[in-house]
C-alpha cells in the first residue's frame, strides 16, 4: 500500500524550525570565531578521483563525461580531508570547511548518507590547541542556542567546566571495560 502521508507537514516543519534557526546561528557564530582565530574558510570540491582514504567508508560513484564523450569515474567525497591536506601541503596553515559529505551504505538511525561536516586544521600546533578549539566551539553552540547543556538522546554534556583529559588506555578501561595494557 502506498504511503498516504503527505510529503510535507506544516506542523512537523514548525516543530523543526527552531532547530534550523539554531543551527544557522551556530554556523554563523563559528565562522566568525574561526576568522577571529586567523583561519581561512575553504570550500573543497565534492567530486574526487577517490572517495576517501578510509577503507571502511564507501563513496558514491558517478561518471564525468568530457566534451568528446569520454567517461571517467569520480566519487563524491566522504570527507574534505584529502583536499584539505593538499591545501596544507601548499602552505595554508589554518583552514576550515563546512562540507557536504556523502557516505554510501550508512543510512540508519545513527547515520545519514549525506550530511554536513565541519573540518578544520591547524598546522604546526599541538593537539591541545585542537582540543581547546572543540571546547570553544561547544561553548559557542550553547551560547547561540541559549541552552545550558548539549543533549542527544539520553546523553547530556556540559562543556562549561574544564573537560577531564584521560590517557587512551584509561578511557577504554573506564568507559568500555577494555584493557589495552
């Protein structure tokens, strides 16, 4: 039997609109934050000769057709990582990209085949600088949405206190009961 629900529902959209507005405020504020930190926004092309470097991710394939009708396979990228690293190799030092990315075979309750990924790089800086970026961006999201904590499903995170930093082995032991030692 065909689905009798309309393709669009005014009430459902009205319920989601505050999230769209909040997402827009977060994106605008984070762009300003990155620029204030000396980052350059880049827009890496989505069509690549390879979908990505991770063997467990699968890209969508398409064919590029040249003027003479010759075809060449291209892929929608699974992340802007490879193109971003080319820019770093060319001399860029601080870049960020809000990229639409595509992953074949990942549709489900926790995954979407198409989504927006924020990716940024600081070359020549310690990993602690990227950790500080993450904390700042989470706090910025709270401020822009007027929330006191970040929530997803039954999990809550308050990024305002300084985060606990754990060695990898201790984190695996504590949160997954896996002994890496």
